[in-house]
C-alpha cells in the first residue's frame, strides 16, 4: 500500500517478513505503519476479543471482513479459523433484531437506532 501511495506501483503481495525488511523512506514507513492501524489479527482468541470489543464500542449491527494475502492456503486457513469463532445471528421474538455477528459472547439484546443510540 505504501508503494502504491508513493510510487503509483502496485506490486504483487509478498510475505509480511519480506515487506517489513524492505528499505523504506520515512514517508513509506509511516504509510506502512498507518495502514496496519485498526487491523484485527492474532490467534482465534485474540481475534474474537478484538472483534467483540469493536462491536461493543461501535454498536455495530454487522461486521464486514476483508482480507488479502499472497498465501492462498493461509487465506483459506484464516477464513476457516474466523468461521470457528463466529456464530450465526440469533433472533429474539420480543426484543427485535440483535447484532448480525456475535463473537463467543451471548447477545446483549440491545437494539440501536441508526446513530448508535440505544432504542
């Protein structure tokens, strides 16, 4: 991403270790570090905790997951592990909709309006 922003070049994705070892200008390194901010990553337990925290803090009704890697087998493994920590949404007949994604936590059954306020 840093190369794309500074050189207009979109090289093929490379292993993280190779990218981190690249000689970068201060601007490129800054863009690289900035691009990592806010990403969810880690073990299944770490990812579950990070997703739950993000959902709780934002009041999100749904979560969109995007990922990209040079390693297609790693991508499939990552998506499989993600699917193990996510369960389908639950419906409560009396309280209306709940979050579209619950991560290893029982739903809190709090409904929110479009501005994130409790309804």
